[in-house]
């Protein structure tokens, strides 16, 4: 292995995966490992020299019904990667998040009996729903790299090789995090109060959740003229999409909303906006963990296609949807899901967080969980992968 360059395949499907992928590539290089990386990546990974065969957005599809509409395209991408790696195999395939796609790709590689080790970085939420998937994971994945300690314990129970590698954001984001500095960094007035509105980074999410957050903003704006709303856009396409949604709203609301477009390859505008905001209202997903690690008070929401939600409801095994609540094992932040996610209820929850004591209590709970994630005995993901490749 040391006599030739290592070939590592990686597939990511969204911004958070792109961030993890870029960090992983850098960690391999920092440890002096001569490797080349290929598969599906975003701008951060490409900036590290990654060769992407397809645009990352091609995998940015959420929901059962929504995926079915794109199934032919997704199968074609999977088959294209299998064909590429059949002709010229990578040494290891690392699927970062995007479990529905990556686990199927790993299964296809195993069925071809290719000399490729398979790794899933970011555990699928099998501990939360569709627990039967653990058998498929055991058959097609050689190693799971877990972000949280409770995930490793779950996989050990099922005899699935797993390593707790920690969440990189827990060590990257500081425990001391003054909001005034964050506002100044974005060129905002440090004394102004801001509310972050994050309907998601995918086209479908903004289409489905954009009107919800803007309607809620209209309710809040009418009662609280001292707040400005910040809406991040990870690229120009998402910015244009949000601008089109805003066209039907009155000029008074539009004057209170600042669209913040991403300006670098790291796609960190969402994090910067959350960090600079006094209150965050965001779509449930990995961004809730970021908001927690920034220690900002938040409310989360989500709406799916009705059929998708009905099916998911039957399969979910835990009482919470958002990572802060799952990590805490109790309700730390409010979750507005499906029929509960109305403009009126979202506006009401945002108003509750304007109370200084309420906001401070939630922020202290976030700091406690941040410290818990830092205290775990995590392993090095690069070393875990290299150990897997030993003959």
C-alpha cells in the first residue's frame, strides 16, 4: 500500500457532507498519506483537489415521495460510479452521510466482489427509525465512523465495526462565542437584534419551507419593529429562488429582510448568519447541531410530503427529531413538525425566545451538551480508515 498512491472514493450529497469531506482530505494530507480522491463532492472538496464525476446537488433529494420522482437519475449515478470503480477500483469507498444513496452504492460494490473496503462516515439514523437497516449495514459496510458516542454503542450491540470519531464542529467551534464579534464579522450593526431564518439549503426545502418562514417573519415583524431578519443563501440559484418567493410580500417586510449570499468555497454563510443572530428559526437537520454548538437560542421546524410523513411516522422509534433533543434525551428546543409547523406557531416560538431568561436557559443547555461532545474519547477517522486497509 505504501509503494503506490492510495485511491479513495468519497460521495457526499450536501453542504455539511462537503465540509466533512474537505476536512477528511486535509487530515489525510496532514498525516503525510499520499492519496488521490474521487467520486461526488462539493466546492470545498474540489478546492482540495477532489475529482468529482457528478455535481453534488444531484443527490440533494429529501423524502420518500421526492426520491421516487428522481429514482432513475439516482440509479444512473450509482451505476456510473460502480462502472468507473469496476474498471479502476479505489482502495476504499467512504460514503459521507447521504445514507440512502451511499449504502446502496456500498451494497452494489460488495455484490460486484470488488477489492474495495467500504466505510460509512456519519451513521445512518438506524437508532432512530427503520432499525432493520442495521442488517444491510452489517452486510455492506466494513466500518461505520460515528459522530456521537451513543451511535457506536448501538452498532456494537449489533456487532457492526464502528469507531466514535467525534463531531469535528464540537472542537472547531469555541465554547466562548461573543455575538457582537459575529455580527461585526458579517458587517452587521453589533447593537442591532437579528433573527436568522433558515428554510434549508436544498431547492425542494426552500420551495416547501420558504413560505412558512416568510409568513412567520411577517407576523413577527408587525409586532417587533426592532428586529432584522437574516436569510442565508448558499449559492446564486438559492438566492434567486428566495428572491422570487419574496416578490409576493409587502415592501415593508422586504426592507426588514437581508439576504446573505455565500461568498467563499466553504459554504459557511449559514453558520455565520446563525452565529450573528439573537434567535434562530431553522429547518430540522444537521444545522440544528451547528446552532447548538454556537449556543444560540433556536426553534426548529419541518414539513414533508404528506405521504412521506405518514410513512416516516410509522417507522420512527424515538420521541424527538432534532439532534439537540436526541443528544440531551429530552426536549431542549421546540420542534414544529408537519401540521404543527404553521406561520402562527413558528412566530409564537420565535417570540418566546425574545425573553432573555428563556434564551439564556436554552443557551446554557447548549453549552453543557457542547462540553459533553468534547469530553468523549474519540478516535482519529484517518487512523480508523488506515487500520481497515491493513492486510
